[in-house]
C-alpha cells in the first residue's frame, strides 16, 4: 500500500472534523443553508455511486447482461445490509429526532447520535476503500476527493445539532471529528475485501454503491426536505451531482 492509497483511505473521514470548525466562531448557520449543503453532499454521493461504483461494476463484469444482473444483486444487497443495520441498531436521527432500532432506552442521547452517524458514514468509507482496491487508483482518488468534500457539511450538521442540544462547543466538535473516523475503518475494510475477493470485484463495487444509495434516499434527502427548504436542497443535490461528475472525469 503506497502513501496515496493510505491518505486516500484516511483523510476523507477527517474532513468531518474540518467541516465542524465553524462552530467555534458562530452557531448562526441557517437551516436553509445547511439543508442546501447537505443536499450537495447527497448529490456528490449519488454521482459517486453512479460513476465510480455502479458503472465500473458493470464494466469490470464484462458489460453484458450477466454483469448487469451481478451489479443489480450487489446494489440490492448493499441497500438491504444498511437497511438491516438501520432497523436493529439503536440510533436517533440528528435532524428529525426520530428514534429507531432495538434497546434504545438503554443508551444516552449522545450515543444514539453517534450510532446514527456511524451508520451513515460507514458506507462512504466502504465506497472509498473499494475504489482504491481496483486496478485504477485514479478511481479511488476521485471517490476519496468527493467523499471528503461532502463530509464537511455533514460534520457541520453534526456539530450544530449537538450544540443545539446544549452540549459544549468543544465536545460537539470532538464528536463530529470522531464520527468521521468510522470512515477509515470502512475504507480499510473495503480495500481489504477487494484484495482478498478480487474475482467478485463487480459485486463488491455494486454493494458499496447500493449502500450509499440507501443512505441518500433513506437518510439525507428526507432530512433536507423536512423543514421547508426543499427547493434549495434539491438545487444542492443537482449542483453536488454535477461537481462530483466533473471530478470523476478530471480525476478519474
């Protein structure tokens, strides 16, 4: 493993902490602006799923009907995996405060927050690792750059949510930083899976893509469309998609 790959697996998760830095200077970030930024994050993830994971999955599989079927199975299984984790892991959504999972009463609110973000961030790390596990390192660079970019508004959203729950600024920043560290774990796991199970690379690529698609549809978009800023969030998604598409062409 060279330094480019190592940094690509680690740095995107750290950008969650970078995104949370503004809370040291102001807490007056409008909901509309935050929803627009989060919409942009969803757009980046959507484009990364399409251009860096799903399309390469089909290409690596041979580009025929069999490759499409393997990719389809991978997408579904990736979504199903995150769905099951979301269903059974106790967590509380940061924006709408909806509590889901089993045994939620045994955990404090902060742990419910942390678990929610962990579920959210793990597929992004997995996608980054899978991207670097292919024989095209530029694909991994493109995914890592895009994930790093979209992690910044997510870090700010986490920190602001905690501050508004009366946690201290320093504690909120630390939690935002720590929740991003789950991504390198997912990244190294994805990278290792590709190296060990290279013959099933098309399936693994699609699995990571399906996991990201589930998070986009089940988590991010509903949260950005829940407070009256749907139009701004939608334009954020479109702009984020375009930015990631351009990055994929330039870096990939």
